[in-house]
């Protein structure tokens, strides 16, 4: 039996969430619903759940302060939040599950699916990343948590050479590290890394231009990366990408 607790100071949010959970997962049991985070904390200390749905901004005790009282955690969390798009990136960089309000049935089904793939694998480093980025949503993220088959690996973004699609998964190739297979699509990774200058040069390839060693013009064009791998460039983007990279290489 999967035990669930909901903590959110907005009662209409707890009602909607509880109804949706019962609708999409009748085999899950909600053992507690709290609009007072202090009461919720006391209950969790005696009745730990498998999964906690937790709001962040609450009076008297916010979500992060509540979790600080419970470390080390023996359950998983899905944050329910009304944060704007910039702060939402903090969740994505730290690979922490979240639901953006207003919560819909489609979103909660996806959240459960993501959680069930990686139960009991969230690391303290992920929480620290999330807290750091949430406190300053304008901050340029320097690290990213990569969800692997055995947990999460946190890497420096500047060490990522390139990313290669593998259906619904992505291989991440890093400087001085083995390749990492993660359970995210290349499109999802592109959405995070494009702000760091990464370029989608092909349907299957996202590259860090800082690690380009050379440009080959044959057969529509390709790039030689730092790891000596030749990456094809799509014909539609060839001129634009080559112009950008030639300018960069000229000043290396």
C-alpha cells in the first residue's frame, strides 16, 4: 500500500489534489491532509508516508524548513507550487518532481509516472541545488542533476561536451567522465542547456560549442568535438551554425 500525505495551506488545493489522486490511483491511500504545516510535520514524524505532496510557500513553516526538520528523508516529495517559469527551472535543473498549480489530471498522472520510475533515489545534493536556485531564480545554474537508472548524477554544465538522443533517453558526454545515460529526452535537455550556449545542430545532437575542435564542410557539414567524435550538422541549420562556430574558432 502506497501511503500519501498532502500539506498545503490552501484548502481548495488540498481538496482538488486529493480528488485527483483518488481518481487516477485508487490503490494509493491518503493517510493525512493538512493545511497547517506544523501539524503536518508532527504527523509525519509519527506516520512517515511513501510520498509527500508539499507546498513551498506557507505561513509559520515553509516547505523547505519542514523538510529540514525531517532529514534524513525516508520518503519522496512532489512539490506543489505556483512559482513562475524562472523558478520552475530550479526544479528541472535539480531533477526534483513538482506540480505546477493549477493541478490537472494529466499533470498528476505524469508526476506519478516519473516518481514510480525513480522511487527512493533523491539525494541531499538535489535538495541543496533546488534551494540554492529557488533563492535566486535569476542565478545562472552551474550544475545539473541527471536522472540515471540508479539515482542521480550531478555534473558541472561547463564539463558537458555534447548530448546525443537515444529515443526517450539521452546520452550525456562529459569532459574526463564516461558517458551518462539519462531518462530524459534531448528536447528536455535542450530546453535547459540552450541558455548556456548549447546548440541543437542535428535532430539527434546537442553540442557545447566551447568543445568544438574543427568544422568539416563535406556532405553538408560536420563538427569534430573535443572527444574526437564527428557530429553531423543538419542541412537546414548548416549555414547559421557554421557562421557561429567559425567566429568562435577564430578567437579560440
